[in-house]
């Protein structure tokens, strides 16, 4: 099949997911192009509405999409623009994966609902990365929808000692968080939770970059917290090998790749029970909490103080990782959706 993967300008999980899809589909023998600002097909779709840019993107997509059997758009804005570019009777299929739900004031929510209605009218199938997103899509009129499979990229075995040496951390337990420094990841909650650990014989490491760096660094310095903002790093496997506990305090998640990687590494996990996090961890793969700093701090304290409990939770994480969908399962599910005709039933994942 000729397949176009389309995405707006984005960071974090969306580009990683598109790269994984592209790799798996090409390995299976399909021709796959990626449409984005610096992709095989150069099209810019910004993270916020821009009339001139959006009109240009729509025109380009109208000219380009007919060259493909399937256009798989990722995100609400990319999906809506692809839907608007699809004329009635077009012979290419539109599949949309929703990775995030619009968050903000009333105007943002209204625009989000309008874009969803556009997708609902013209997309053949809509995938959502979390159960709440799937429910939202169906409430917006989407008839053919399912939960997306988001397998984590494979990691090599890490060298924890190498990571500790690089960050000059000796024998203190490490609490690791891997997250974009953005509002969605709610890292101020993480810092607040750390203050509820009654002792300071630990180091917290946050791997990631983003717009909240200065605010977070100011809080860390002002409150003299033993926290390192490590920026973007390529040694995630080493970091996970060094970590005693992995923590996620996000306000919302799809199917978080970082947590999947922590499960595979067999690290004890504390995470807020939001979005699709439970889809990834199941009921035993992590200690799931509310967005309460005292509750998160208490869970971290229990793990730091109890080596046996950490080992049990690490074993549960490893067991859960073996139950997660594989790349081949993702491919099989996608091909059923890509290949279905309007006369055939669509396949829910």
C-alpha cells in the first residue's frame, strides 16, 4: 500500500509514534512517506490555528493525498485539515489518531469540538490513545473508533553505573522522571511530592526539556531540593538501569512511552492514574495514585524505605511489560483498518 503519515509540529510521543509506525510499515513492504515540516512531504501544520498556514496546508494536502491509498493523520489539527482536503468521492482513506484532547478555556474547547466534528464526517476510522479520548471522540459523532496500540520503542540493556558517573551521583537512591517540561506533565506536583519524603538521602533526576525549565529550576533552587534537571539525553536505558524508582506525575497521558520503557526495565513505578496510564500499567504494574502530593510522596517513601517492596514492584513491572502489545500486533491491527472497504465492517482494536 502507499501510505502517508501526517502530523503537525509536535514534540514528545507523537513524532516517536510516527517514526515507529513508519519503520514497521516499511519493513512490512509498504511505501510510506511522512508529511510534516521537514518530512518527505513538506507541509507545516502548527500547534495553534494560523489561517494562512492552514489554508496552504489544506491546498497541498488536496493535491498530494490522492497519490496514496491511506492518509493516517496524527492529532486533532492534522486530522481536521486532512478531512477538509478530502473531497466527496475521493478514493483515499483517511485514518486519524487522536493523541491529545484540547485543554484550555471555553474557546479552545469549542474549537476542539468543531475540529472533531469535521473528522467525524470524513474520516474512515478514528483511533484514540486513551479511553477518555475514545469516549470524547464517540461523543463528537465518530462512528468507527477504537483504542490505538502504542508499543514502546525497544531499548538496549542499560549501564546504571555509567549514568551515575555522568551525573556525579554516588550511592543515593535515584527517583527518575522522563517527561517534557510542560504543563501537561505537572512537574511542580512532582517537586511538591518530593517534599513529603521525610528524609533527603535520595536524588531525583528529570530527563527532558521544555518551556517550564526556568520555573522548575527556580523552585528547585529556592527550596534546595536534591533534584537535577538533566535536559534531553540519549542514554534513557542507562538512566532506567540506575533508577530505584520511576515516577510520573502527569495531569494527562495517552499511553506513555516512558512508563512502558520503565516497565520493560523492571523499575518500581509510582504514577498518577490519569488518561491511558492504566491501559499501560494494568492493575499490578505500578502504584497508581491521585494527583495528591502527600499520596505520591508516601508511595515514594514506601518504595525508598523497603528494598523487598521495590523488588516486588520491579518484578510486577517486568511481568506487565511482557503483556503489552508488540509492534507486530500493532501492524496487524492497522492493516485491518487500512485495508477495510466501506462495505466491510471496520475493525475495533
